[in-house]
C-alpha cells in the first residue's frame, strides 16, 4: 500500500535543495550482485540483469548520514511521529538524486528484507522534494506516482514491495527515503 500521509513542503527548504543540487553525494552502483540475494525476486533480478550490468554499471547519487557532502549540514528529520501507529526505535534516512538518464531498476530493498528476517516492524516513507515533472518516474508494485507536490510524503509498509525509480526527464529528480524500524 502506497498511502499519502500529508504535505510537508515547509520542510523542503531552499538551503536543502541547494545542498543537494550543488553536491554529488555518494556514487551508488545500480548493480550490486552481492546485495541482490536472499529473496526470490532479488535472486531472479540478479541473474536476469547480469548480462547487461556486468558490461555497464550505471550509478545514481545517494546522500546518507555518512556522505561527505552532508557533513556539517544541519539535517532535521520531518516530523513523522504523529502518523505512526506506534513508535519505532531506529531511523535510516537518505536522499536520492537521479540525474537525467539515471535509474534504480525494479527491486526489493535488501535492508528491508534483513529487517523483516529480524522481525523489526519496518515502515517506509518516500518524500518527493519537488513537484511532479513528466519523466520523473516512481513505480510501486502496479502504482505509478504522478501529480505529487514538493513535500508530499507517502507511507509504504510492505517490505516485499517491488518498486523502482527512473529519470527520463531533462531535470534532476530528488527524493527523501526514510525507514523506521524496531
């Protein structure tokens, strides 16, 4: 289930967007065969994608807590607590920056599969940091996110959810991803 929670556009500040726009972040390979295992769909993806990705290894930009480009930046998480059915102990947050032509293919997040194995009660959020642009694609199972606004935050709590994002527009695409778990 990909459920709209609310709009937090006041959280998407010009300072945040300048920080993301002017920095490169961590160059994260789309193809990580050692991470893409442990679930039937991940195993299938690893084997069927191997012929392409072993020749070409595309990347996307990711900004996490240990990213050098985010050191010294005062990052305050959006207030999600009023929307949670119960409090979670841990929070992992990262930004994704997709330049035109970059992608993350259909996948299941390996870190969520590990959490489910540990019965950690994960819940996931995606916040769009800009208004929808044709060509900024986010797919969740059979749902295609469109017509969102900067600051719109969505909850998705199925750790086995197959999803992807791709930027086939002429502008950079930015999102914030958050995972909360016990």
